[in-house]
């Protein structure tokens, strides 16, 4: 990165302290005028989606040399928190928005975590190609892929073409505003061949148009269940009640358009939660 480019990127940063548990670090964020959710919340409280992240870190902590695959990293709160907590040996952060990716890279550089966090500044999908990323005036964490004009064209690559199957414990976090099924389709080999998947959390929207990717014979629910991972719905911000899901109720959940986070945790532990 040239000096001029670095100066310009640094001017984009609004530096504030982010934290999780007893760990804190400087983090590059958007102006809250253009990011009224993630940046605003971290500036005000120090964290984002704290209950979910704490559960992710608890699972990572009990495994040595674990990897976090952060799909839809945004400005990097999950990735940076994992690095700050010292519970991972490697983070692979995927972020399609060039501006979000730039801010994440600034945080990685300032904290000296280049040996822990690898940034992949492109979109994931079912196959290699290009897509158009829409814009938002108020929410840089809510950018959707669009068929309309405008926005930013970005590269799209299947995760199977980027990462080999994990040989160490791996936790996958996914938050990609409606593109979940295409990404799951493009990571089938990774899911099937990775040695030890220790957890998976995905934010799902208000409707599902690809239930087979979730509930079909080779769907995500069955693949993870075969790894002794059990799914729980964490509900939504408006209705945060946590409830178990099952293979038998998966299609009903999918057809009804379940919303919020779904987290797969080891089945033996899920009964205690």
C-alpha cells in the first residue's frame, strides 16, 4: 500500500475501543452517519452481538489451534475479537464491500494481527463470476447483492476454490444478507471434508427460497447433524427466545421463513443450554 493510499484509508477510520470479555483493542469504524447499526453500537457499547460472539468464543476456547471462518466479516468485529481473545490460530475473514474490507485491514494492521487474520476482499458464492453489491446510506452492514444498476461490481468465488478442507478445528460464522444458500452450495466440499467442524452460526433473513440447501438430503442441517452438531434458533432482536430445531422440523422452519441467528453447537452441550 502506498503512502498516499494509506493516508487516504486512515482518514476513513473513526478509531474507537472495541471489547469482548476482558479484552479490548482499537478498531477502525465508519462514521455513524453512514453506519447507524454496527459502528454506532460498538462506539456506544464496545461490542456487537455480544451474546452470540461470547458463545462462539467459548466453543473456540476449548479447542487448540482452531480456525474461525468469518463469512460476511463487515468491519471485522468477530474476526478481531477472536484474534484479541487468543482463542484461534487463524481467522479467514471474507468481506465483499471494498470499504468495509479497507477498514478491517486497517484494524488488523494497527493491532499487528497480520499473522492471525487473513482478509479475503471478495464475495463468496456458488461459482466464480462477478456480482453487483448495492449501497446503503445508513447501514454498511446491510448491503445486498442486486441485479439493478449502480452499486459496485465485485468478484465472486466459491469457498471451495479458496480454502482447502480444514485439518484443525474450525468454526464458521456467516452473515451475508440473503446470499447464504449460494455460499453453502459453494462450500460443500469444505463442509464434507473438513476434519472437525466445531460450530456454525448463520443469520438468516425473513424468507427462504432455497430450502433444499438447508433441509434436503445434502443440506446444511443434515451435514452438520452428521458432525454431532445440533441447531438452535436464537430468534430475532424483537423475539430473542432461544429454541431447538431438528431435522424433522427443519422444512417447516424453512417454509415459514424463520428469522434471526441459527447456531449449531455440539449436541451433548446443547442439551445443557
